[in-house]
C-alpha cells in the first residue's frame, strides 16, 4: 500500500491482517496497520519502521518510494517492536542513513538490537529541536509515557503535519473501512489508559500547533474535523465519561447472576436511562468491557462468590480497571453466593482502591437465584443509578 499524503510526503506502511492478538492480549478481528511515512526533499526522512513480521513488504514500499535515492534519516518516535522491529534490517540495508531519536530511545537501541552497533549512527534530539530536510523542517516534541518513556512526536512545519506516534492510533488494518471512534477508544483505554496526565501534556503541545493532518503509527491518517479527534482525546485523558449511560459487567458461573444482571438492565431501561450496555465477562472481549467502563458515566458489576473470594473473570476485569486508572464513576454492586456470599466485599474493596469512585447503595445480595425478596433492593439500586 502506498499513497500520497501530500506531493512530497507518502504513506509507506503495511497492513497486518494475520495477527490474532495485538500485544499478545487484544483481539483484533480486522487486523492492525503498522504506519510508516517518507518525506522526499533535498534530504529524505523515513518516519518510523514497522513490525518485523512485515519487513519485506515494507522494505519494498520504501524502495519504491525512494526511486533509486538513498534515505538520509530514519526518525524513530517509538521503540516498541511493532514500530521498530525492522530498524536494524533497514539500517543494514542503508548503511549511510542516520537514526534520529530521543536520548531515551537511543539507550534502548542496545536492548533491542544488541547484536549490531548502531550508536555511532544516531542523532539524539530533545524538546523543540529541529531538523531541516530542505523545504521541510521537522520539529521534535517529547511525549514520555504516551505510552513508553522514550516516545516523541514530530511536527513538519511547512505542510503542518503532526506525526503522532501511538497517539490517535486505532486497531484495524487500513484495508477495512470502519468507524474510527470505537476501535480508537478500545485502543486508547487498553494501551494508553493509565497515562492520562502524559496525554494531557501532549495535548497542550498539540493545541499550540497549526495541524492539517495527524499521522499516527496505527490507523488512518486524520485530516478532517481534527477538533473531534482532539476533543475525544481530551475527554478520555481526563477520565471524564464520554456518554451518559450505565455499563453492566457480569460474571456468572451457573447463570443465576446473568439472570439478575439482565433483569437489572431491564429495570434501568424502564426508568429511561439514556443507554444501557451489558457484557458477559466470561465470554465477551475484556478489552471491549474496559472500553465501555470508561465510555459511560455509571457502571454496575455483578458477580458470583468463588473460593471465599470473587469469581476470577470479575477479579480480572476490576484488576484491568485498576491498571488503567479507572476513576470518576458511580458504581453499583450485585453479589451472588449460595453460602457465605463474599463477592460484594471483594468488589467493594477493589473499587475503593480506585480514585473518585462513588459506590451506589444498596449493594444487592442474591442467594443462588434471583427471588421476589430481592426486588426491593434491586429497585432501589436502579432508582439510584437512574438519577
């Protein structure tokens, strides 16, 4: 795949539609793109490489774009292997090419590519440094912890392009035409969700720039209505809810908790709640559950007691939320147990470790199966969360 972003800047990235799990944990039914770009000027700069899985296809794209010339620089914005896995091979192919990166990224070179000496070919850049290619001027901005400590982004001044590293990226290969926000949201909260403050710092830098195109390392190039994409990143990185609604996440062993969760969803709908989303943590994609937890302003968690603790799929979900910095939400709890119910205690304890979580009362306790005697507590909790 090769096409022009402008007359002098081309996309030379590749799609990966064969990979089943991104980072060995996130389901990607429509694959993922590894984005790379090339700037043709008096001097030529390649913007990032790609995963080693796709080196051959990418190297062919590079050669086609060069049309017999030799690249002067490889700009390394992020050392993670899905973007720098082909770095040493392309450096060997073009031995005169300099490697431009942050000081932290250059230190990582020997960690990932200990078998070859690349340090004498590196140029370390810091905040605000520029690199002239001719009419194109690259300016570098550090973006540590978005989402690794060595990350930087690059602004091309003449054509107003922000090469944004992992920021504004999404799951999904470019050969699949799909709505941006859903897979970008799932990508953001599962990959960058913990790092809201560093993303806010990057947003402040981006808002000071005149940007015509955002070129991320995954997903489509963004050129129209940039305020929409920047606005979503602002909302997400401040941990504010994106939409009014209740997300119900349940983990049921023999079906009793599932019945209660779906009954509770019906109660919320009867009360006119704007949106009710429900997921089975035993079967649905965990990354999508994390996404919806952050998307809506309220949540209900329903789970069975298990081994004097909590059914593992729910424990895993809440642990994911802890890792990703879940906060600023109102949460209701439904527990189930056939003897000595304890799931609620464990869920409450995990929620209390998170920031600005309001636990809605009452907690509902079910003994094995939902019964008429549970209606009052269910109705009261539904009234509380419907407000």
